[in-house]
């Protein structure tokens, strides 16, 4: 199995191009199911999760052509409204086909995603929301079966008891083809929701309030094709901002915007990192002094994103001072802690909080992680560690970071992907 090897101690200098957002592209691709005409997406990242969504949509009958970062999806003819277990289990976001399928075809059968490394992650809010729009929803043999009476959902009021990005997306898509008005109350406000609403609007949907906690949708009889550019990946942006803060140096993050990572940027500033908007992107710099310890709590957007928590913890592990990091979105999202500790970090976890006491230097080690963001936090730790860090199970990284090794190396990091054969030969 491939590994990533990092030798620490080199500052980052140069420009890192930021890709389109995985978490925006996945719902945008699912939205193509709502129309009988082609949807063209540009700035689509090349990632394993995008390939998983491509396989799933093709299985439904969607014709998908991809040329570099351009993708055209044509759902004129659908063969099946069933999303099978062997495709859904690879990626939880597969559940995003549920809303569009029921909305356009009046029925869908989608496998439940099953277990997940970062806690229990149920889909009850998605199902309850569809029921609020008139669908009959039942669970049979591990599958969600949803049917709209007389083949069309009807608009309604959906109040989410807490904020869910995926449930907001599923219901937003479903409501575009429902009869009458739908109101989503306590909706997620993430930039990925705004991006989805932009595409849907270009397809002919009538949506007001995306990006706020109340979204109004007037249902249409049908939607059409559209062209849309995927928003920049704010988690990739934040990850490389943390990388520059951890390794030191001065980098430009290109093709992205500071507003996408406001909360993280503010915390980085408090820690002593320079972070500012520049033409076409963001500049991040840290000089010789270590960063300061700052407390942080994850929250739904516009708060600090849970998907940057592990990377921030790595930064705090080499800070001068201490930091209390509290995870409020997911249970069991501290899997990187034992691995960081093996590298010499001083971290104590108590329930949903981690007390991180900064150490002067981490030490390279063999590490592995069980989810995407935890894995990248270990690569970042390697940038600041003495000696060599070997990160195993890097297929997680391929799910969400396009050309991670290339982007870091181009800024002077000593990092390489070692293919299985060479690993075997060397060890
Ligand atoms: C999305 C992102 C993920 C990010 C997360 C939170 C994608 C593909 N993934 O995941 O990277 O970490 O937002 O920003 O966009 N919950 C329920 N019932 C539900 C739905 C959610 O209990 O029906 C809970 C979850 O277990 C979690 C919380 O709600 O504790 C938030 O989850 P949610 O916002 O839905 O995350 P995802 O959309 O799965």
C-alpha cells in the first residue's frame, strides 16, 4: 500500500493552487439528476470521492463525460432509481441522490451508508425532511425506500432540530421539483449550500435565502440544464494555511477567497500567523517565532469547521502555550490524537475536548489514520517534525486532496509518495 514520507524542517515558499471543493462538487453532481438536460460543471477536483459519485450516477443511467476539470452530466435517461450498497458504502455523500431521485421520479431506493470512522452519523434528518414533503419513507433490508404519493412531492415546512449540511442539501434539491412552496428552517449556511443553490437557480429553480438559516423554495414542474463553476475548496484552503503556519514560510493560496475561511483565519491571526487577502487568493506567512496557543471550538458555518480541527490541533501541538480544542459536530473525531502523541505531542482528551500543550519539536514516526482530515493532519505534523514521518493508509488522502504531494513539494517541502513496490524493496 502506498505511503507518504515527509522529512520535516523546511519552510514553505511559493504558490499553492486551490482546487474546486469536493463537498460542493458532490451535491452539484447529484443535482444533475433533477433535469433532463445536461449540466456542465467546471473546476471539478480529481479525487476518489468524485470517482465514487461518478460510478453511482452512471449506475443510475446518467451519462458523464469528463475532460480534465470539466464535467458534463446528462440525466435525460435514467435506468434505475436504486442506489446499491456496494457503491453507497464507499462514500456517505451517496445519500445525496435520494432527494433528487424522489423529486423527479417519485421514488428511490438508496442503501443506508452504514458505519463511519467519525462516529455514528445517521441520516434521520434527511428522511424526516422527505416525509415532511409528503414522501412515504421506510427502511427495508438496509435500504431507504421513499415514494411520493402521485409521483410528486409537495412543498412543506421542514424544521431541522440541528444543523446538517447533507440534510439541507438533500431537501433543497428535493424541494425544487415539489408542488408549491417549501421552507427549510435552521438550514445549514455553508458556502457549499450557496453554491448548490446557484446551480439550481441556473437550472430554473426559484430559491431565496441560501446562505442564511431559512431557505424558501418555490417548486417547479421541471428544471433544465446549466453551466456552473465549482466554488473553491475552503477546507483545502484552510489545510494549506495551517501547513504554512506549521512549517513556517510565506505562501500564496491561489484561486480561493479569504471569506471562505473567515473563522479559521481569525484564529490563525490570534495565534500570530499573518493571513491576508491578496489579488487572486490569500497570503499566509509565519516567521521564526512559534505560534501562540489559542482555544478553539468547532461549529457549523460560519464557525470554525470540524474538517479543519485535526489540522489545527497539529499546529497547536507545536505552539508556545496551550490550547483547548472542543469538537461539537462529530463524536469520535480525535483519532489523530494517539498518532500525534506518537510523534511527541502532548495532548489530553476529555470527552469532546482536547487539551494541547505545545512542545518545541515533534519527532518523525510511522503513523496512520482512519479518516481524511486526520490523515492530512499527520502529513502536516511531518512538516514540523525532526527526521522522517511515514504516513500509512493514504487512500484516505486520495479521497479529498488533489495532488497533495505535488502541491507541498512545489513549495519546498521534502515529501514524497512511495509506491508499494519500493516500500517492499526498501523494508
Ligand atoms: C458534511 C461534509 C463533512 C463535514 C460535515 C460538517 C460533505 C460531503 N461532507 O457532512 O465533510 O465534516 O458536513 O461540516 O459535504 N446528523 C444526524 N442526522 C442526520 C444528519 C446528520 O444526526 O440525518 C448529525 C451528524 O452525525 C453530525 C451532525 O449532524 O453529528 C452534522 O452532520 P452533517 O452536517 O449532516 O454532515 P454531513 O453532511 O454528513
